[in-house]
């Protein structure tokens, strides 16, 4: 058995979860935060048989879109006195999705 862990953007999470559920996959959705942008994203966990991994990745791939996010960063110039800080925007491409596939040693449902 495999565990697919997919980090997707919040905007895509409902559509992906619905698409996976419609195809009878069991999904757990976690509210997560990206370390770089420090904004919300969604992590999905899907436990499946190895032969279904590619089908799950394809569903995620078909729905999750790349988007541009703008963050404002700043640089300090000069010393403590008389120095100044300049702020400037940086654009980063986020997503479609970041996917990890890991082996499951044991799967127990009680
Ligand atoms: P964040 O860490 O908030 O990163 C958002 C986007 O910022 C990234 O999009 C990437 O385009 C950019 N970025 C991240 N770190 C950067 C850096 N050190 N320098 C320049 N740009 C940087 P994605 O690569 O699509 O990642 C989306 C989210 O997926 C990430 O949100 C993070 O929550 C997760 N993620 C990505 N790679 C990961 C990994 N190797 N391990 C764990 N989580 C990961």
C-alpha cells in the first residue's frame, strides 16, 4: 500500500477532494501552512493500492493550477542611523501541487 501526500492550493482543494471522493478514493484533508509564503495551503492524504497511484496523481494534476503569488520583501541599506529600508515585490509560481508517494508498512482499520 502507498500513501499519497499532496500539498495543493486552498482554491483547488474542494474540487480535488470531490473528484477523488467521486472515484471512491478515501481522502483526509489537513489545513496546512507553507513555510515560504506563510499562507494557508491544503495537504491531502490518500491511502491506496500501488497500482492506483498514477490515477490519483492524474486527478490531482488535471485540477490543480499553477498560480502566481506576490510577496513583499525588504532590504536594509546604510547603517542604523540614516539608513533606510526598501520594500519590493517578488513574484513566485505556486503549485499546481507538490506530491510525495510513500510506502505504508501497515494499514489498520479497527
Ligand atoms: P511555500 O513554502 O509557502 O512555498 C510557496 C512557493 O514559494 C513555492 O511553490 C515556490 O514557488 C516558492 N518558494 C518556496 N521556497 C522558496 C525559496 N526558498 N526560494 C524561492 N522561492 C521559494 P511550490 O514549490 O509549488 O510549493 C507550494 C507549497 O508546497 C509550499 O508552500 C510548501 O507548503 C509545500 N512544499 C513544496 N515543496 C516542499 C517540500 N520539499 N517539502 C515540504 N513541503 C513542500
